[in-house]
C-alpha cells in the first residue's frame, strides 16, 4: 500500500507547540484519516479488473485478503 500523504493544511502545526490535549487530539485525527485512506484504497482494488491487478502484481485472492483486513492493520 502507498503511504497516505499528510494534508498540507496541517503543515502549519508541525512547527508549533501544542498543549498536551491538542497534541493527543491531533494524533487521533491523523490516525483516523490514515485508517480512512487505507479503507478507501483497499476498496478501490475491487474496481480493478484482472489485467490491472496483474500489472500491479496482485491476484483476486490478494484483493480479498486486503479487504478482510481491519483499517488499523498495516502489512
């Protein structure tokens, strides 16, 4: 899976000191966005035909395995 890109709108937060509560909240939001991106890309695999799957080195069984994973499961 490709790594999710960090939203440029959040870039301004990287150089700022955040309160502990704000830091935790930001980490939770980033984690939820990452999980959402994984879910979206895994579901996107279902729209690829066998030829395209072969091009990226996957089989239908690989797609089913990816779809069975939970959002927080990385490879």
